[in-house]
């Protein structure tokens, strides 16, 4: 068995080589995120799934673009307003599974929306200034 300063140096060199080797293996077989996984990191995504909007309430900064992605088996039409009281702020065509709709919110405010085909599906986009968002944290 090695003892003294030489053994410590050898242990450090072996440890560094092991870490470098593991890093190279991880990089070579590394996971490259798909476009969908990259989108998941985007805070301005609303997923349509299992008959609902996820999240139901989304807070964004003014000027943000929100994208709804249909992950449900049925088609949906996202419409600004409340069931029976569309406001004309925004409306999608029917989007089917895997399709998406985006809208940019240029002004602060509270924007309710719903699915025109399944009116029990409702959600809200709350648009705030950057200062308002920071004040809460």
C-alpha cells in the first residue's frame, strides 16, 4: 500500500482521471433535449390535457407570448373571455393534438379564456409589469 505524499498525489490524479472519464462518457452518451422538452422549460406554455388547461392560471410579463399546446385527444378552440361572453381579445382556430396556438399580451391585465368546444375548460392569463412581478418576490 502507498503511504505519504506520493499516495495522496496518486489518489488525486486517479480521482481526476476518473471524473474526466465519467464526464466524457456522459457527454458522449448525453441527453440532447428535444424541442418539446426545451419548451417545457418555457414558463409561458399552457398545456391542454385531459380536458383542462395546465396551468389554469398563468402569470406573465407584459409583451410575453403565451403558447397553448394541445396534448389532448380532442380538438380545442381557445377563445378570450368567458363562456357566453367572448371578448374578441384572441381566438384560435381548432387545434388538434400536437398543434399549438400563440398570442402575445402587450398590455397588463387579467385575460380569462375558455375552450369554445368544451366550455367548462377555462383559464386565466395574468399580465403584469416586470416591476409587479419582482415586488412579489
